[in-house]
C-alpha cells in the first residue's frame, strides 16, 4: 500500500503553514533613548511656551515627563508615502493628556484651542527632533537595526517617559519599559 496523503482539512497542524507567528519584543528603555526623548521634549516645551497653554493650565508648567508622542499611520498617510519605507516625519504631541499640536515634517499644526505664533519648526528644532526620533526608532542596543526591520512597517506608536510601544503591520509589537532598565 502507498502512503496516505492528508488534505489540508484533515491535518490541523497545517493551519499554521504560510502564517507567521507574531513577534513581541520587550526590552529595557535604555538611558541613551531616554536622553533622546528628553532632547525632543525640550524642543516641544519651547514650542508649547510660545502658546497660551501654560497661562490656561498653570499647574502643568515644568513637567517634561508628561509629554506623550503618538503616531498612527491613518493620520499620516502622506508622510508615510514620503518616508518610502523609512521613518515617518510626523507625530501628535500630547501634554498632560491634552492634544496640543501635531508635527508633520516641519509644519506645526496646533489644536484649535491654543493660540500660537508660528507654524513651522526652525531648522535646528527640526534636526533635533528627527535626529533623536531616529534614535528612538532603533532596536535597543543596535546602531544599525531599526524597530521596523524587526516588526515590519510601523502602523502606530506611542512614546512617553516610562515606555515606548510600536505596533507593526502584521501584529508584531516592540516595547521598551523604563521599569526594566537598570
């Protein structure tokens, strides 16, 4: 007698054929990345000082660790296309849980509730923000590998003082937590 051939339906192990298991990385939030975020938040604090935010919310003044950067591909389609597979130049800026403005390339788009002075980053601000954002997009401990190389095209991320979380197109995730750092 010859070998019996099982069809796809008869062998439940074949359900995983052609399907990749999602990868979920969790790492310590290294000091050099915390410093990169500090450099970004210093620039963002300067921009926020130019608005009436601290006059309206004086209790929030001076808390650099309350910044929250978020990105979702749905809101940055044009920037995603321009990135051509690289890091997208755009993110939302929240401070104390309030959406303050959005950075898209060099453009600053304020929330409607803030009074503001200017609509563009200076060259120095632009360089500081994106040079350090590039550091935050690296795989921890690597000067070459990016998070995107490990989890696929980034669909969304959130970065704050305590944690970074990136989500890839196929459900892969990458997190760095301050609580895991030495």
